[in-house]
C-alpha cells in the first residue's frame, strides 16, 4: 500500500521554482559525495551578484557609490565578488565584519561602519585603522568616538544616522518614523546638531537615512530620497558653512520572495534619481547605497535531505535533516521561500514508506519545537521521496549567519561555492 495523502480543499499556489542546470547538477553531486547519513549545505553562485553590481554601476550616476552590506552574507566568496565587480567598499556593522572585509582585499579606507551599539574597542579599532566613515547613531556614541580621537590624536570623518519622521509604504521592514535604537530622532537632530559640530575631532560629512527595507516599488524609495534631500537642504540653510557632502540612502531594494513576478525597476530608479538630484542641485554630492539582500538573495540556495515523510491526521509531515537552526529566515519573517526538490533516487527504507505526490505539506527540521519550520505556511510539492534534497531558493541573504546553529548541538551546514569548473561543465 502506498501512503500518499493530499490535503482536501487546498488552493495554495505552488512555490516551486526552476534551478539552473549547473546548480542542480552541483547540488546532486554534493549530495551524492557526502558520507553522512543526513546532510545540509548552502550553495552559492556569486556570478549573479557580480552581474548585478556591474549593472548597477552601468546604470546609476557616477556620483553613486555602491557598498556591499556584509551583514547580508559575510562569506568570503561574496566579499571577494564585491571586490571583483567593483563595489566602492563594504558596509560593516561589527569589527568581525571589518576583519573579514580586509581579509578579502578591501582597505580600511573602503569601509563604512554603521549600526547602533558600537563598542569602545570597535570605535578605537575604526580610528586606529583609518576607516572611511563611522556613522554615529547617538550623541553618546559621538562623544565616545571623539574622546578616542582626542586620545589618539586623530580626526574621524562621520555621518550622522537620522531616524526620520516618516514611514515608507510597501516595505518589508520599517526603520523610521517610530521610537528606534537606530539613528538620532529627526527633531533632536535638527535642534541639537551644534552639539555634534562642537566635538573637536569629528568631521561631519553628511547624513545617513535608511528608512525601509525590501521595497519593490520605485516611487516610495524616491519619496524617501526626496525627503532626505530636503533634510540636507534644511540643515545647510539652518547652519551656514555646513555642507552634506555625502548622503547615504542605505539600501531598500526589494526581492520578490512571494513569487508574484514583481521586480525592482533599476532603470526607472536610476532615471528618477538623476532627475531629482539635478532638481536639488546635488550633482556634486556623493550618494551612497548599501545593498546586501538585493545583491545576494538569488545567489544562494539552502539544501537539506528529507529524512522522513509521514501522514499525521491527514497532513503529510516532511522532516528534513536541517531546520530553522540552519535556515531561520523563513519562520522569523513569516515568508515562504521558493522550493524545488532534487530527486536523488535513494533506495527505500522499507517498501511501504510514505511518498509525496501533488500534495500540500508541512516541511520542517529535527528540532523539538513547533517553530521549527522551513516554510511558515504549508507548501505544495509535486513529487518527493525520502532521501531527496529540498532546495530553498533566494537563500543567499540572511541565511546561515542569521540562524541559531548551536541550538540542540546539531552539526552546522557546510557552505559551498559553485566552482569555475562547475560553470563550464
């Protein structure tokens, strides 16, 4: 008897996608070469990221400098690819990311340090190494940085991150308009900017305003840019002699995790940014974009072996070797990533074992809790057997390093880079 069960009255749209032949071949090869009983790994193809960076450089005005946001994926292959494709530098949010960026070939002067809660030792490291800019997020941090600069006899270029008084509609995550640990509230910034200017060893270079992430529509981001330009203009009017030479918009370019077919229109963004910059007379300013997810999401796949399939009260439960401890992002954000099954043709464990055929299933890992889901909503699978590899797409950003890999002391997944040899097979 074959225990195939389909859920009744389910109209869930398939989230399956199509792997490129060389990616599928490499996943199959890696899975076949494993000596382990149960396995999980990430596979990266940084050619995709490099192509995006080159397109950005070709379309955007020369005054726009694209920095790779290492937090998206600090694996050496992505850092090296950012260097190869001509990124202006790396945006770091910790000393550890800075060390990795330097090891990948970036000079300290090509690093910008963002994020709240920078430690004293991190600030000292920044000054001692002469990194490009430190983006201060509070008056306390500014004073702390200035004290270090005075002690070392150095001057440090800074941007001030502002928490603006507005939201960006249609964003996956909001970083503005509410009480926040990130940035200086806009009202305080406007009124008390002289307190920052009074710090003798800090050199004010401009503004950092990152209002939202995961935006697929160009117009809300352009509205953000207009408000930031207006803020810079207001500051320069209010404080004669002060100039915002650098304006950092953060990131925000979205990725279509939901499979709707939407795509961020980079050509339209570049056209509108150029027109708005001319409108404000800011052609000589340096504009900064910190892009992470947009560059890396579709450069990576999380792959994990299906260890068990069982029917529980009419629903098929798929249990994989890896779970949320390896790939936490889907359940943390409540988003299903696209899924494809790589058929491995393994021998059956026993003749009557469950298989999947045209069913909507639960899919998770080996953790002893209900939050261990690799897809927060049941997902459609056309065909799968025990021993096949479940492959989750758009996993190049916020994958392994976002996950709680030490939970239950399971072995962490490996990370593999699609080799040049694979590219030409």
